[in-house]
């Protein structure tokens, strides 16, 4: 078995793992990122970057750099019943210096972070690398064993970070306990050509049936997600594709052309709208961040923002841990102390919205009226800001900024 040594081993090359790796490498901390896939290509993964994400990039001095890569600025969102607008999300009223959200395919974001990270000699990354087991000495996590291509590799590290998503291998291997969990809804995703006569925005289509979330996607496409109770999706598949075609057209007649060519369910990608919180994110020598620690639902499209904010705080804590040569659970737990309160608030809000999106047929019928009334009140704007905006700058050492 090949033996490697580093300061920080990051399991998972998604947005949180890549951002953490970049920030640590900038501080001349040796970091090795492990990614299970052979490249960054992935679909239906956090392509909308909300104003809170742009706030974070501004604080880090990375906003101009990221915006050099292909993306599209979305200046508003709206709630519709058929083609009637009943409420608006105006990003200009949310974040003055960045009055928009960004639509950027996740492979482009990850490539941007990677290209910045590899300019630092202390950064290393291995693709096609799956973690098999932990290296543990006297109860302290000291790294991982990995299958890298066809090669077995042992990577020893002072700190091992799990940034490997909601189905985290590192979380399973280290027996982290889930404090709470909710899974009531599936989002069924598909992509079509963008309607020429529609504005490019986030669009929430409200109907008496399933709620539909649509986002203008870079490349003149429209990404569509239909919200079902988890048992409803399986029931729809059992009823067959013809019945599902009628469900889609009932949401909006524009989908008629798309469904006319459907022969099966292959164009659809289900995503579990699962939410959970790990009880304790740190153990001696080991830390969970992002969806591995605090998975959010797609509601509000804030998952990438929340995960990356945790990665920034983790970078700040790990830099201090390296200075003090202290890799204890108590030291690493400072990440959770700082990030947990806001994430709990977001989770509570997402739980409430989920009930409105997928609950009883009676509630579905009154949703258009309720949202129309809510949109006319100051509460509507306050809810948007609480969800889409960071309340304060992240409490980090300015040395992390570029």
C-alpha cells in the first residue's frame, strides 16, 4: 500500500470541499482533496447561487474571479398561477452590491475553485478515489485508506474532513449520530429548452396539483423540479407515463410539447428533499462540514451557500488549530458553535414551507390565495431576506481573503 502524508485530508470535491481546500492551501497548509468521481461532471446539483453566496465571495475577495467563468445573472424570481404573477422576489432589494442571483452549472464552479487552488504548491487533489476505511490511533482519527483508481493508498493527516455530502462515507465510518431528520418530499427534475417568451428568472408555479420550481439555466435551458410527497412519486410511476404526462401539463400548458415525446421516465431525475442535522460535527482529528453535517432541502436554493459558509468557518478554525497544534474535537467543534444557530433557523423555515408545498389537497387549493395575500405584506420581503441573505459577515480572520 502506498503511503502519503498531509496536514488536512478532505473527503469530497464538491463546493464545500473545494473551497475549504483552496482557503487552506492559500495559508500554506498541505491539503489533499479526494473526489470519488473521475471528474467534476454532475447534474442537478446546486446551480443557483443566491445573494448570500455572493456576499461570502465578496468577503473572501473571490467574487470577481468566480464571475469571470460562464454564468448568468438572475435579477428576480416570481410566483405564478398559470401565467398570472402573484408575487415577486426582487434581488435588487435584497443585496445592494450584488442585486442578482447567479445561475452557474456546478462543474464550472468546481473547475473555477480547482484552477485557483492548484496555483498553490500545498494543494493536491485525487479523482476517482473512494475511501475504504479510517486510520485511527488511540481513538484519534489520523487519516483514511483509499482506493485510488486501481491503487490502494493510505493518507495520514492531522485533520480529516468529511465534505462528501448527504450520503457521507466518512460520517458512516466514524459513527456520527443524527440529531434530527425529515424526509417528506421528492423533487423530480428535468431540463427543457427555455421558453422564448418567458423572462429569465426563478419561477415558482403554483397549481392545485404539485408545486413546480423552475430556474433559467445557463445555456438557454430551463431546469424544472416538481414537488411530490415521497410516496406520490412512486405511485405516479406505478400509474404509468401517460398519467404522469397529464400531471405535468396540468401544471402549465407549456409542457405539452415536452410530454408529447415522452415514452418513459428516463428524462426525470428524482432528488430526495431530505433535511438533517448531525448532533456533533467533530471528533478528535475529524470534522464534518456541508451536507455531511447539516443537509438542507432544495427549498430556497441555499444548500450550496450554507455548505460553503461552513467551509469558510472551518478554514478559519483549522488555521488556528494548525498554529496551536490542537486537533481535538473541542477545537474543531468551534465550527459547529458558529454555524449551527443559523442553519437550525433555515431548517425550521424549510420544514414549514415543505408542509405548504406537499400537504393535503385542501391546502393545495388555497395556496394561490394565501401567497397572493402574503406577497402584499412587508412579511414577504422579510422572509426573502432571512432566507437569501447572510445576516452578518462571516466571523473569520481577514488573512483568508484574497
